[in-house]
């Protein structure tokens, strides 16, 4: 049985990865860690939670030893839009956590999962059916850290034999914790506003197609890659994984099938739009399918039905203003 530590467990993905991992490997075998004390509110099953700044190598080493950890999931990251507000902090956090965890993985023989992102691609990348191995010249600092991270993880595997693995995640849509500071955040927010206010103002233009994925598929990709037979992995850092691709009009049309009066308007965020323009419309994930059997379970129609059902229940007890429904009701309540 794996003994797992998740760094950055209080983020959008970590909050759902922890329960998924605990269901598979046992509650006591998965240690949730986060720099924020209030992150512990997400984990109410009695499993271990530790306060940890993943940039603190000494404390991370102590926790890894204390819990006999053999596998680490590194979910620490400042996302793309917030990274543009403070590029130095983005570099410090994203690279600092990774290099600490790589060094500890080398020293203590750990397996290490680190997600990359569609953000690892840039303007000169082919945008349609973006290949696994292609040009990666991102224009955002987030993208720069993701490419550097992919290269570092491969370096540690090739030079030291560290078992590093990762996927290039699309925008992740979930009904538990909200994303914070990403370019694809609108695709979560739109559901809260559609239910609460029957209208939404998108910050990306119509025609801005991006890869997206429902959270259950993101946790499935993460777990399945870490369980994959290493002999079959030609690539390691990182695999394209795709599930669906849509623009703001596409998701609005899908929501309208359930809320016919839903209205979409636009107020473009120039920083997010520039980032989104440089990202793929849709990635080719053939290598993930061939090397470890990746296959998504959720497409846009199926996800929309589930998101609306779950959020309808959640928002029933939540009194919020239009334009703020996501932030106000988006907690784990
Ligand atoms: C972001 O928008 O920054 C993230 C991502 C696609 O990596 N959701």
C-alpha cells in the first residue's frame, strides 16, 4: 500500500484528490498538507493533516520520515493569471516547491507526481490537435515554470532514476473548491452564476476554445498514471490528457439546455485573453492513451448535468449577490 503525502492539498485539485486517494489507499495512508491552516476544513474524515510550506525542505523531510511516505503529489502552484501579477512569486513558489520535492525524492527514493498544464504551450505551438512532443515557448510566467518543471522532472528521472510522472492538465471544472487566479476559471464560475442569477459575464471572447476536464477525470488521470507500469512509459513529464474542448458560447449553449433563460455577455480580461489565445484549442492525447490507457469518462453534456445537479443542492442554502455567487457559495458547504 502506498504511503502518500499531498503538498498543496487545499487547492482546487487537492481538495478532491485527497478523498479520492483516501478511498483507494486508506484514510491514514494519505497525509494532506497545506500552507494555510484553514485548508483543514476540506478534510473532515479524520485523516492526517499537517501545516506545511512546501518551500521548507527541512519540515517536508521530517513529515516524509514521520509518516514513512513513499509517494508525493505536488499540487503546489500559483496559476496563470495570478502569476502575471507577481512573476517573481510565481517562479519562487512553483519552482521552489518542485526542486525541494525532487531533491527529497532523490534522497529518500520517493515517487513524485507533478502536474503540468496546457499553459506549458505558447503562441508558436500548433493549436489544433496539439502533439505530445512539440514546440513549447509559453508567454506566461506560469507556462515558463511548467516547462521548466517538465524538464527538471525528466532530468531527475534520466540522471538519478527518480520516478517522476506528470500530466498536462486542461482547465479543471469542479463543484467543491473554486480555482483561484487561473485563465480557465470562468468555466467553473459560469455554473454558479447560471443557477443563482441566470446570467453570466464571461472574461474570454467567443471563439476562445480551450481544453477542459471534469474533476473526476483529473483525479482519475493522476491516480492511473501513478499506478501505470513504468516499463510502458515512453514519456514521463508530461502527458497531454484531453476530455473536452469548448468556448464560452459552447458551454453557455449546453447550460441553456437546462436553464433556457440563461444569458451570456462579455467583458474581456486582456491578460487572461492573451494567455488563452496562446494555449491549445485541443490537445492530442494519443500517447497517454497508448502508454497507460488514459480514457476520460466525462464530456461536456454529461458534466453539465452533474455540475448543475450538485450546485443546485449546494446553492439552495446560500444567499449571494449576482456576480459573486461563485466566490460566495463556492466553499465546501
Ligand atoms: C489556469 O488557467 O491557469 C489553470 C491551468 C489551465 O493550468 N487552470
